[in-house]
């Protein structure tokens, strides 16, 4: 995935699940993509709903002991 400098990318809940859950099938890809976005100083765009979903997901996954 080639990212142009100063681009803005929408990150949905699935992206954060892949980043936070080591057992997620997309975990390595998500880490690689986020590293590339960071290197290019790309800004992430997330909605309030995504933030709420991430907060709820983290609470559930923490209870299941499957977070990083």
C-alpha cells in the first residue's frame, strides 16, 4: 500500500482490533500499515462512534485476556 505524504486515512474499528489483538489474522498487516502511515506523517481520521466502539471492545477484550 503506497501512501502519499500528508494524506488523511479513515481508520475504522476493525483496524484497531487488528492492532490490539495479537491473534487477529490481520495483526501483522495492521502493524505494518500503521508503521508506514506513521513514517509518512499520515493523519488518521476516526469518528466518535469508532472511539466508543474501541472503548467498549477494549473492556471486553481485557476481560478475555487477549489484548496485547
